[in-house]
C-alpha cells in the first residue's frame, strides 16, 4: 500500500470518527433535562477563564456552544478529533498542553486577552494526562497575568456511561437529568503564590462538583 493510500485511509477514518462522535454528543446531551445554577455569576463578567474537570468536559462543550468561546485543546491525535468537534460547536481553538506546545499556546492566549476585552476561554486544568482533579498551574498563571477571573463550572449528568483510563470520563445517557453549576469568579492578586492560586481553583472546582453531582 502506498503512502498516499495510507494517508487517504487515515483521513477517511478520522472523518468517520469525528462525524460519529459529534452526532453521539448531540444525541446524548442536547435533549437532557437541564437545571442551571449560578448563571448570574458570569452574566456581568465580560471576560473570564472557565475551568472544568477533563472527565466532564463534554457537558460543558454542549452547554456553552455557539457563544464564540475559545478552548485550549492538546496537540495529540485525540485532540485533533476533539478540535474538529469543537469547531462544529462554535468554538475557536488554541492548541497545546503541559506536555507539548504549552508555552506557545500560553503566549497566544496572553495576546488574545490583551486584544480582546470580552474574550472567554475554556480550560481543563487537570488534562490531558492528569492526575485526575489535580489542577496544573497554567490556568492560574494565565489568569494572574491577564487579570482575568477564573470561573469554575461543572456539568454533571445523573445517568452516564463511565470510561476509565487515567481518569473517569463521563458520557451522558440520553434524556437524563443534567445540572450545570457555575461557581463564583476567582480573582488573584499580583503577589499570590502559584501554590495558593492552584489550591484555590482546585477547592472551588471540587465544591462546584459536589453541588452539580447532587441530583436529589
């Protein structure tokens, strides 16, 4: 098999995977019975960095679709698929992570916020390789240097399929109850330490997750 044939097969498989996953996310999340808590926390904030756990990112992708948000996605092959799907949901992209391309992506995000007073960005601070629910410093450093608040948000679905790798990844069962919980914006002082800032984000996400996961 020639190199061109191999590339064509790869592109066809990539296209099929992207189309199928986009369709499944649409079916799984679009028709859920959704309760939104804390929407007032961002209604008057022009620009912010929204953070969520990597394992629950699909619900966030669905809920905040078609609002012109930017999203940070890794440069991995899985990231390529998620990038294409994110575009279909109306997101603009930055590509990079702590493992690859992170420095370049951070510089582009700094520039983005300096030029866009109403810019909004989504980051999963425990991705793309974990550890699960352990916040890396990137979101805090970006918030501190750009003078933007961090907003913790969790979208939790009462009935989900759970996939295990380095973390638990949740995929909604259709027509489930879904809770969108948006926490209060977190602001950081110029002299706030990385350790303190990262812990503040992590504690806020865990608190919001508790509320979102309570479907009683």
